[in-house]
C-alpha cells in the first residue's frame, strides 16, 4: 500500500538570524549590537521589528513568556519581601517606616502604576490585524467617519464594527503578502 505524499508546509519560518536576534533583543541589547551579533545590518533589525509580522509576533510571545516567568519569581519572593517591609514599617526609624509605607501603598496600586508592561500581539495574524485595523481607522476617518464625524462619541460601535470588517476583509491578502498563508 502506497502512502500519499504530504503537502509541504508553505508557512514561512523565522530564519536562524531572526531567532538569534530575538534572543539578543530579549537580553536588552541595542539594535546595533544585535545586528553585529547576528551578522546583519541595523536596518535589517529595524525592518524585522517594524514590518515582519512573524518576527514581531515571536518577539512579543517570548517577551510575554519572559515577563510571566518574572511575575512567577516575584510571587515566590513576595512573602519574604513583605516580612522585610513589615520589619521596616515597625521600625523606630521614621525614614525606614515611611519608605516601608510607600512600598506598601505602591504594592496595593494606590501610589502609582506598578504593573509590568503589556506585550503586543503574539501571533503573526494578530500583528497583521492590528496594522490593518489602524489603516482601516485612518481610511474611514479620512472619509469623514469616526472621530471627526460627531463632536461627541455617539456611534459607540458602528465605526468599530466598520473598522473590524474592513480589516478582516483584507487579512487573507495581507497574510499571503507576508508569506504566511
């Protein structure tokens, strides 16, 4: 019995240089340092970061994973850190007590934003859709729809639905153009 030939996967993959560039970017290196490390130009790194949905999605996915791991480590250390803050809070030194109080308030989000940064889209399709939504919004606003249409936001969902429909209608072509269909 003969087996059927399998259809090759036409979905584009990251190059070795791109995968290595992501590793260096996650270490906080500059575009110039990353370019030197992986053997491409700084402009190439910039192009990947700004125009390659597969690269952007993988960079965002790995950043998100890195932040998730950091949050888990922070959670594991939280009780020990609170013990130290509590000792400082009960200190006879007013400066130490005030510093501990500030940490407590920050920890409860009463004194400023302590959230870790959010990451962007983590799939090539989501990266492309974000760009298409932005383009659709500009296009519809240029036609007189959206922000300039009413002095107040009267049409809560109409323009958003139009943006989503227009972006969705262009997704398949944009995926194909990016070599991701």
